C-alpha cells in the first residue's frame, strides 16, 4: 500500500464507479478522458488491485472496486469536512509569470468565473523555474510554463497538467528588415542573435527551449543582459541592445517593436499548469477544470501539421497527469 494516496485519484475512481462510463465521468470532472483513465490506472497500480472490467461495450466494477467505493466516499467526505471545519480556504496563490502573458491569465479568470466563492490570487514571478522554487517552499501554490524544462529535482516535487501548445513568435524592432513581413520563417532568422532570457536564473526553461529550436538553424542566442524586474525595466534594458526577442503569440505589445508569428515550422511552446505534489485545495480543482474547459473550447491542445515540439516535451506530454 502507498504511504500517501492523492485524493484526486479517489475522485476519479468514484466518478467512474458512479457513472460506469469514462466519457461521462470525465465530463463530470471537467478533465480529459485520457487523463481520467491514467488516474484510474495509477490508483490501480498503487493499490495493487484491478478496480474495473473494461470492454468495448461497458465498464463494470470488480469485487475490489465494489469494496473500495464506500471507503473512497468516506475519505473524500472526511476531507471535505476537514476543509469546511476551518472556514473559508486560504487564497490559492497562482503565478502568472508576468502581467501580459495570456494563457495563465485566461485560465485564472475562467476559474474565478466558475467558482467566485474561492479566492485565487495572482502573483508574478517571471519564469517557471523561479516560481517552482517558491511552490516547493510553500510560498506559491501553482504556476504556468514549460514543465519539461525544469530541473529534474524540482520536477520530482511537482505535478503538472498540460494546458496549451502555444505558438511561438518573435518580437522585432520596428526598423528591422523583417518587421514588414506578416510572419517570419525560422530560416529568415539565420545569422541573427535572438534574445531568449540567457543568464536569467528565473527562466532557464525558456532559454533551453530556444536552444533546442535554434540548433542547426544558424540562429544564436543573444548574450545575457542585466536582470530586469518588471515590464518597464525590461523594455528599458532591451532598448539598449535591440535584439529580436523570442516570445509567444500572446506576448504583450512593446513600444517600438512588432510581434510576428514564426512559421516553417510553427514552433510550439508547451504550457503546463504546475503545482506542488500533494497539494489539496478546492480552488486548485477549479483551476484545473478551467484549463481543461478552455483547452477544449479554444483548441489549445491541437497541434498544426508539422508543428515543432522538443522530443522531451512530447514524452512528458504523453504522461502528464
């Protein structure tokens, strides 16, 4: 038996046990069916028991599954009672990296709409690596970014849910020769130095993504610049050495620069919702639900034909919780 059992796995089991249908259970929990199936399989591995008999026509409980149902209900009811006994839950602290980035902000706003009774507080740590350290230390609860780019030591203490394959772009100074183009083929950046956060201890996952993307294409990563904290300081520092800046399509506008999508191929930045392993908070469930809902509605997990994603990110996407 495991020393710790994630309540999410019990909720997944109970939804399937009551619906006897994975698609309906996934819709009830606002999660992808694939993710729900993984949670049920993980619970079966951790308990060392098969809980369902699955055929192409129906899902039925095994004897062990029947035995688990009342215990799962009792545990989840006790957990809900415990949270209720201490009054309103503390705010969930959600890092959005920086104020202008779209994906995390949209998920947070949708979660607030779904559950106005919960307090979800935004924080801005500017980079997933920086936020991950704060999450592990308990000073933040969740963040958004490229999970595969984190140090394995950090990843071992975190859980994640893939939210979006976000198309990447380049921010060009208005006077740049490519600025008049509507979209920029990656080959057109050959010979350029492109800023990708090199030297910033909060964002090595982004610099690593740039390194993988530029490799073999004749594009260099621009050298480190002084660490700028805040949008105003970032703009001031970048104005001194106007390199093209690797960005995502939702990057906020900057005076004197134009944002252009990258193509041939379309590079994709995998954005995950990341939180501390073992974290139990009702607002986290809502945040995850909001991410799934927006992902379905906006096609965030659809990849364009020939879209580029690093192999390590693809492997982790196939096993995300």
